[in-house]
């Protein structure tokens, strides 16, 4: 059984593929005065506020019919330095 699509349907599927959508989102985010796209997932993203040096995890919604992109539920990501010392751990195991 094969999948039958019109050329237009096929173009629309490819237009909104994850790879293409990531390019669009990166372009929109990079046009803002203080943000950069770090990573993009199925329904969420990681952004960097490069003025403050703060990472944020946020949800996004893309509406292909209205061609709108909405971000919400911003949560700051606080990175902490690990105290793990590989050398000490390796020598303790000997």
C-alpha cells in the first residue's frame, strides 16, 4: 500500500518538517535584540539571553495555518559546576 499525495501536499509536508521549522525559528529568534536559539525539540526550545548570559527552557507553538509562532512558559536554566574529579575517582578505584 502506498501513500498518495499531491505535489502541493508533499511540498507542505516538507515545508513544515522539523529541520525547516528549526531554520525558521532560529531566524525569528536571532532577529530579536537579545536572544539566540540553542536547541529545539518537538514542542520546546532552549534559548540564550546573550545580554544577561541566562539560558531559558520554553514551550513553543507553531500554527502552520496562520503562520504564527508563540513562546510561553519560560523557565530559567541554572547551570552548576560539578564537583566530580575524574582523576581522584580513577585512583580511588585502583
